[in-house]
C-alpha cells in the first residue's frame, strides 16, 4: 500500500488551486496509463512545484480517481457514467 505523505497538513507548503487540480485531471485522462508520475509532472502544460503535484496525485488517489500500477504509471479510474450503466444491467446484479 502506498503511503500518502503529502496530505499531512504540516508537510504542505502550498495548496493547489482548483484550476490546477482540474488541469492535472484532464492531463491524466488524456494520457491514461501511459506516463509515470515524474514524467507526467514534467509533461504538464503548466509548470508547478513537485510537492504541489504530489499533493494533487495523493488527493486523486485517495478519492479513487487515479491509480498507480506496478510499473508506476498513473491511470484514470473514475468513470461514474459507466458504473451507472453497468448497475442497471440485471444480469450483473449480485444477491
């Protein structure tokens, strides 16, 4: 289990703005599962401190929007519309 060290309040120097979090979300969705964490940070359209980026990744991971696979690649896993579609299917219902 990955430890989330950046979400501890005393360690955070700078909290990310909402537009920055949304920019990172959109970038992860676009390059879903292709880039590792550091390469993702280096490729962002807007530069930011690495610690701020780590706070965003920790937040997205804790809120079950992204996951990091065994190779260290970051993937988008939050698809609420797909879940709603599958929950409506009676053959997929559990008892």
